[in-house]
C-alpha cells in the first residue's frame, strides 16, 4: 500500500482513539486511561504477532520500540490532559505541527528528500495543523494549553523518530509490543499507587485502545515503506480527525482559522499522497 495512504490511516486511527480517550479523560484521570488501555494494546499486538508467526526483530528494534513507548507515555499523558481540560477541538497550540516538525527535521538531516511539491505539501500540513490546533480561550486555559501542547507535541515528535528507527518490517508487531509493554510497566504501578485502577467509564477506555494500536501500526508501516518525513507529516494530521469528531459528535464549533487549517492540511496531504 502507498506509504502516504498508510500515514493518513494512521492519522485517522490516532484521531478516533484520541477523541475517545479525551472523553474518557473527562471522567477518569489520564494516567488511569493509559494504564488500562496500553496493556490491552500490548496483549493484542503480541497475540497478533504470534498468530501471524512474525519472527522477533533485532534487539535494537525492540529497544527502540521500548524507548519510544517510555517517551510517548509522557506525550500521551500531556495530550489526554489537554483534551480533558479544554474544548476538544482546540487541544493545544501547535501540538500537531510540532509532532511533525521534529521527525521531518531528523528525516531531512538524514538524507530524505521531498521534492518541490512535497515541500509545499509539508508546509501546508504543518501550517494547517497549527491553525487547527489553535483556538483562544480563557486566560488560564490558554496558558495551560500552551504548556501541555508543547510538551505533547515534542514528545510525540521524538516518539515518532524513535519508533521510526525500527528497520525490520517482518517484526513490526513485536516492536510495537515492546513500545506498549514499556509504557504499561511504567503506567500500571504509578496508577495503582496514586489514582487507582478502578475506571469510571471502562467502555470509553476500551474503545480508545484500537485507535492507538492501529495508529502505531500504520505509522510504522508508512515509515518503513516511505521514510520518516512523509510518514510523520501525514500522521501528524491526527488533530484534524479528533476535531472533526468533536464538531460532529459534541457539537463544538470551529473558528474560521480552524476551518482554514482543515483545508490547508487536507490540501497538503493530497500533494504528499500524490508524490
């Protein structure tokens, strides 16, 4: 499958999963949402790898996966908190753009090329995602949103870079299992000793798990097939799908700048998928 389309599928699944996790985080602490959903994802990934007979990848791939899982845990907690405290459609300022900028910079420095249309598409995705993620609110909420957004965006960016270092496609599921196992081993005891593991809305937490699982899978396949820059750029469009779900389901309203962000991001995606 076209790596760019895989990147879009990753963004779609991340967006749906984040929407449900954001709803869950309004009833349960973000730490509990992660602590209950990530072990489920790890178990499903390991079972899929066993059923499909995937061989274990090199140890380096597993270490990259585990390291990405630990870094991604911080980003996920910040992002879920941002989703819980503010309007779902205005998650945080520039989180999506930052999560793309870091891996794109790493990819380009590593020798990847986008071409003229690719660079135009990349710019449109970055600008569109930044516009989409921005909406002014109350002063306190805006200040919190900026800090959480920067933390989440940088964390996701480094998560994408580290996960993208896994080089063996035949062991993709095991690499992702390592990522979710690492985050689970940190989140579970931390949650048990702080907020507790008993959920208030288990259905929402359970529903968010497939989005995270499939988002990671499609992202890694996209990067392995087409490079870090394109895979990360298109995956970074996840706020668009979260926002559109918030508009359709929660009846949140987008400002004109945010609708402009949707158009720019989709136009950039079209250019990148046509490369």
